[in-house]
C-alpha cells in the first residue's frame, strides 16, 4: 500500500490554503511517480500494489498511474476503486 504525499491535505488545513497554487500538484507528480515505481519494483511477483492519495486531482492520480504503467516492461492490470467518505 502506497499512500503518497498529495495536495488533498490542503482541504483539511485552512492555513495551507494561503500557500496553495496549481503548480503544487505538478511538483508532486514526479515524486508520486517515483514512489509508485519503487513500490512496484519492491513488490513480490504476483503481489498487489495499491496506490492511494487524498487528492481528487487527476494529475496526482490517473496521470501518475498512466505514466508509470507505460514505463515498466510488463504493464500491470490496473483496477480503480474510488471511495468517498
């Protein structure tokens, strides 16, 4: 299970709103890709890797999964589950 850093934290922290800008997500995108790629590298053969963020931003979610899945030799089966609480 990979729970990466994300801009969704800003929704929960009123003080952080003053520092937020659209580039925050782009800055995290590369970090999130590296974390997901490393998680896949470390996973045992046949294991499931779960990538999770607290953001609704596609740059931090779908774009990360798409970018990583195109760079690995044997693309994994990708399932998407969304839970909003």
